[in-house]
């Protein structure tokens, strides 16, 4: 074997080795980029939840007390407004824009208690009184969020 063949073989081996290293580097860079992207998305969900959910809760503080003080004809309007706000928030949770884990940590117990004592019967009543039962069930996003919240808290769902 001549020197030229040995040099050519070494260059070929080095080229293959370099290609393998480049492929490994590209795979690691891709993995790093996707991991960083996912972490940023999760961080943004947490930030959005911590920012938006307290405002919603603050706006509806003492809902149970407020409802007891209102005349019957005004209670339904207040409940309807509250559940509509929670329905919009639940769309964000169910679509992944907000973090249900953070909601659970911030106010999960209060939400479950509120649902059990007030909201469940209100939603049941609203669903029974619908003119068009073929239309998608009212407050389905909120109910799904509450089912998931019950699950996170280890509680059995009460439909």
C-alpha cells in the first residue's frame, strides 16, 4: 500500500468522523432548542395564569356572601356573569394558555367549594331551561376545567 492510499484513507476516516460529530452536534442543538422552547411556553403559561387569574378572583371576591345579600332576581344575573367569566378563563386553561396546576395551587380549594355549593346547581338549572337542547351544552369549558381540577385535588367528580 502506498503512502498516498494511507493518507487518502486517513482523510476519509477523518471526514466520516467529522460528519458524525456534526450530526451529533446538530441533534443536541435541536434537542436543546426544543427543550428551551417548551420551558419558555410553560413559563409563559405560569406567568399568564399568575397575572390574569388573581384579577378574576379579586373581581369576584366574596361571591357567596354577595349572593346571600342580593334579592333572588339579582342573584341569577350575578351568577351568570361570574360563570361566563369563568367559562372564558376555562377556555384558556383547556386550550393550554393557562396552567391548571397553578390555578389549583392558588385557589383550587375555593373553586371546588364554590362549584359544589353554588355553581353546580346554577349550571344544572341553566342546562334544564334551555330552549335549544341540540346546541352545545352551556358552560362546558368551565365544567371540563372543574372536572380536571377535582381530579388534581383527588376528589370524586360530582356532576
